């Protein structure tokens, strides 16, 4: 305006580093300070901020970072939430932040002890974590291997005929048949989500799902779905799972269990890889006859897409936005705002 004195009383003439909210109110833009350098894979949940630094999960504060106890994490991770706990994944496995420490959901197959070269005939071993979840079978070399972090014990098995039985290593002590014979260790991947008592993992163009309430194992013959191209995001809602595909839009797996899944094309618009999350509808202005508690949200060139539990997709900003540039990044929900990071 050429003449600032002609503005109404109380009008904003000039502002630097402030936010103008939707109701017209003004608040200072938050400043920043260096907490740490060299980190990556940032994630914020329930007013806590996490990331990776020097191959370890850290909690980041205003001017410092605290290393959480637990295993070494190699490479970048992506984040989600598992029963109100931050969950992360990369190609090596899936883990949780539990209080001030890190625990792995996935359980590795036991490795041969140092110097061991020949396994014991018809003998197998598996690891068990402190929650009683059992990992995949591996050949037994006559002595217990070193236990990784989070592993509490090991089970031994002996093959008799076509069946593998639990044993303590003695020939005359044969117990119940192995329940994990046809199961393999759940792999890590690019994205992981918790859904109806299972962990689902996207790795390349394959979506793996764990056994019910045994997140370390999956059925090697039926515990996965393969798609035509690489998976760019997954979000699990009450009615099923949304799966973004490279150059193939967004698909919806409808059903209460993986055995019930029916696949449909939910939307032909491609999403930005990694830019998705669940959002509570209590924080959104949606005009729906029946409003669910949670919806899936992902970022597209038409703005934010909202995936309902029914498999229907809506675009609240479609009348205002279009042709937005897409990159690779993540989506965050802070206060009452959706923030997309793209590069």
C-alpha cells in the first residue's frame, strides 16, 4: 500500500518471521538452534523428536541430542507409529522406541558360532526375545551363538522324519512340533506400518505381512503381495491398506485380514514417495456423512489426498491447487498443520 496511514486501525502493514493463522491471528515464527550435526531420518511424535546419529537412534532436544540405548542402526530409516510408540524400518529390520531405549521387532536367524563350520545333523536353533516371540530357524552347530541385543534365549529343535520337534539337545527328549517350520524372518524394508495385530513392510514391489501378534515372522509361501512396480508409500486404515505404486497410482487392499484382501485402484494420481501418514479427523475439516476416527493422507500434485477407511479418496484442495512439483520426502502433522518435506 502506498500510504500506510490510510489502513484501518489494527491492520498489518509489515511483518517479518511471523505466522498468520487461518483465523487472522498472528504469532511469532519459531526460531531455531543447532541441536546436533550430521544426523538424518528425523521424526516427531508426541512432542518428542528422534533421528539417527552415528548409527544410533537419538532423541533431539533444543540444543542437544541424547543417544538411546539399543542396537546399532546402519543407514537411514523411515518412521511410523506402533501402539503409540515410534516405529522405524530400513532394509535391515523393524524396531521400536520404548521409553529411553530401542528394541527390534524383527528377530535375526542365529549365526554359526565363531570357528564352527559343520552343523549338527537334523538339529536347528531359533532365537527368542524377551516378549516370548520366536524368530526363524537356522542350522545348529553344537553350541549357542552370541545373543544379539534384545534376545533373551534360544530354542533347539531336532528333525525326526518329516517333522521338527522341540528338544533340549538330548536324543531322548523330544517335545512339541515346531510351530515356525514354514515361517521365515520378517524382512525390513522402505516402509512399515502396524495394522490389526500385524506389522506390514514394503520392500521394493513386495508387501510383506507378519503373523498375527508375532511380528518377527511371516509365512514364506503366502505372507506377501507383489505389485507391478515399486511401492512408494503404505498407510493402514480400519478397512484396509493403501499402497502407492511408482507410475501406477494408489491401490487399496480392502478387508479385515490379509486373507480377505480385495485389491482395487483407489486413485490414478501418483503420490510423492514417502509423504504419507495417518491423521485424526478431529483435527480436520471434512464434510462426511460418517466421519471415521482416522484417515490416511498423502501428498500429490493436487495437494493432499485423503484416503477413507472405505477405500474412497477425496481431495479437499483440488479446487485451489494443481500442478504442484513432487520430489521425495515425508509428511508431518504438527498442531493443526500438515507439513510436507520435499527435495
